[in-house]
C-alpha cells in the first residue's frame, strides 16, 4: 500500500467499500477519468478482491468510456450525456444481488466482476456497459435506456462492433440473453441513420425520426426496433423472475418462528402492511393473526432479513429514547408525516414503522437485504427520530447566532437576485416562468429560493441529531444516497430551484468522511456542464452560494440540555 496515498490516509474507505456481501464498490472518491486511484487499486489487490490485470482492464474500458462519451456529447448534446464519476458497484456473487439495483440511489452503477474478465467480456462490451449503466441510472428504466443508447452503435467501426458482439456471446451476466438479442440486431442497427452521427446523404422516403434519441429509422426497420425493445424487456423480466426463484421456499413454520422471535425480543417497531395497516405492535406482541396472514410468501432469506432489520430499528430507537433528558417532552408525530421509504414514524403509535408490502417493500418477505440497505435503514430510522427532536425545538439557533443567521439569509436571497440580474438572455428566457412565479409570490426570486431552502432546513437539523447516534458507515451511506444529481427531477425551466437544492444538499458532505468534497461533488453531479458551462452560474458564484448556505447551517445546534448523550 502506497505511503501517503488515498488508502493509507483513509483506510476506512477500502473497508467500507468491501464491507458488503456479494459486491465491492469503486467509489467516486477513488475514481478519475483515467480509472481507479492507484492507492485504492493497490488496496483492492492487497486484500484479494481483484488482481492487477483486472484493474488494468477496468481502467482501459473506463478511459475509453470517458473519451467516447465526451466525443458524443460534443457532437450531439441534445441526446448525449457528459461523462461523470459515479460509484461503480461490482457484483462478485450474481445470485446474491438484485439485478439492476442501485446501492446508492441516483449515484451508482451496477456492473459485474466478469464484465472485466477476458473470458466473459471484451473491451467494447465493457465500454458499452458503462454507458448503459449511466443511462439506466438517469432514466430509472431498462428498455428506454437501451433505446436512448442505440445511436452509439452508429459511431463504432466494424472491428469495434465485432468485438462488442464477442463480449455479448461470452458474458455470463444474469441479463446475458438481453445482450445476445442486441448483438443479433447489430447488422441492421448499423444501417439506421441519426440526426448528428449518420445523416442520410439523399432524401429517403418514409423515414421516422425518434425524438428520444435522434435515430432516423426507415419504415422497413420500424418493426425491428419495436421487436428489439420487446425482446429486451422480456429478457429483463426473466432476469427478475430467475432471481426471485432462487429464494423460493415459503413455509408456515417460518411465520411461526418469526412470531416466537418477536415475542422473545419485542423490538420497538411496528410491522405494517397494506395501506399502512399495523400488522404487529410490540405493545400487543401476542396478537399475530394479521401478521401471519401477511407472511404466507415469506422465505428463509426473508425471515432472516426481517429479524435483522427489526433489530437495527430496535437498537437505534432504544438508544435514541434512552438519551432523552425529558422523554415526555418529545413532540407527537405530525399527522401529515409521509409514510414510506425504508422506515418512517407512525403518527398514531409514535414508533418506527417497518413495511412489508404489498408494494415496493414486499421483497422484504423473500430476498436478503440488498448491499448497503441495512446501513441506510439505520440512518433513516435515526433521521426520523431526529425530525421529532427538531419538531420539539431541540435543534435551534442559539441567541448568539441569530443575527448572523439573519444576515446570511438576506445575503443568500441577494446573491440569487444578483445572479438573475446578470444572467445571459438565454438563461433568462428559459427560467422566466420560474422567476415570474417566485417574484409574484415572494417579492423577488431570491426570497422565493430562500424560502425553498429554509423549508428543507429541518432535514439538516434532523441530520445534526442523527450524527450523534449513527456510526460512520451509516452516516456515509445516508450522504451517498442523498447527494446526487437532480437532473430529471425538475422541469426544464426550474433551473434556480434545482440550484438552491444542490447548494443545500452539498452541506451533507460535511457530515460524512468524504474528503475533497468540492472535487467529489463537481465530478459526480453534472453541475459543470449543466450549470457552469451553460452560463447559469459561475464556479465562483456557486462556491459563494455554497459558503453562504454553509454559514446558515452552522448557526443551528443541538440543544445538549435535552439529551444525555453519555447514556446513549
């Protein structure tokens, strides 16, 4: 391991990235356009995760991905994304990790160790996998992501397409069938046209332009495009079905066993089901008929997961409640609290609710906890209790900081008004509906954006409390799940609303162990091409905004008189 390198200074990063069963992570912290940081690479080799040749193949493919993405962005910015760094999550045990999963929401790609092995891949195959992973993360869908990426194959040479097909033939990924369908389509895909990459030289009749990706498709090929999409979708559905079949094995004995465990341990958490109905309450631990009816599809893996998840919620809940100097003063949960996510406060019972479906959480009944999700569950649980602490008035602006906070909030509003006043005409035209709406409601755009930021400040207040209870891995997982690009979450003209959110969420980085936060943020969120290069804000202006928001956040503090942290 190199002295003075990234890993020597921050050995926790390697431990954190190799801590989960079934995969390891090459984090944003240890990536650059050239590939994996040398010290981090050394550590992965030293601990036996991969060999030097694997690192070399990964780096080669990643450099090509970066170069080609840049080139395509420059030629077709309407259709192509700029390259950026993301957490690359590399699956080592495919049967144990959910396909198409994002361990870090909106900031991670899921690839497989075999994607960078010569026997089960090829360089061209690896390069495309980066592009497909990025597009899937951006769009949140499998088939539309492929469709958006199809123009890429028009830019490849015959040799490159041949090498890509070889990778498709040899891959052992769970979705290998989908890639073989794609490989079979390359001979006719290469004959299509594109607005930027391959325009027809003569006028051709009966052409269709796909507005989603710029493809120009002769009518004779339209059915083939649809068939490819359908086949890709069918293959993806089979991947999920095969994954679920691995964990089949429901049994009534499992429900009985879980019931005994609940009676013995009585975790301080609710188990909820359809529409938030309470299936089990520790105050009536023996009443389990509703729960048993909901557990008919539970598998051995699901039973173990539920026990371990509830143990995490119980541990954090007991620790938080034990720390309160005046437990009776803790605010009641608001009736309008959002019910959802990994866990949430149930307004009626004042306990953390753990949902088992139906819906997005029904997989808890049959699959193991996905990598990093249990760390996030712990973080989410304490974050929910932190919200109640903030509602109770236990996170506040001390009197000595009140004037500073007032001055900084006024300054923040003024910074945005100055930003708008100096904006290029194209930016002003794009954002006019947004700015007019804010000006009408708040008197100025700056005041409107300030109000939007202050509506989010309670999340930061909750995180200040949470930071007292979470371990470093849990807090890092929370931050890596909540600091990401917000592209696609706002309408095209809501540029400034997106910008203030980015400046606010940047503050979460200070709660984690992430070093070189500015470099980490700029390289992973597309702020440079979409905001700096587009003339929305300069780098210096954004940094001034971030520093001002940081100053506002620093005015808040946990009221230590309300807690006995030594007992927690």
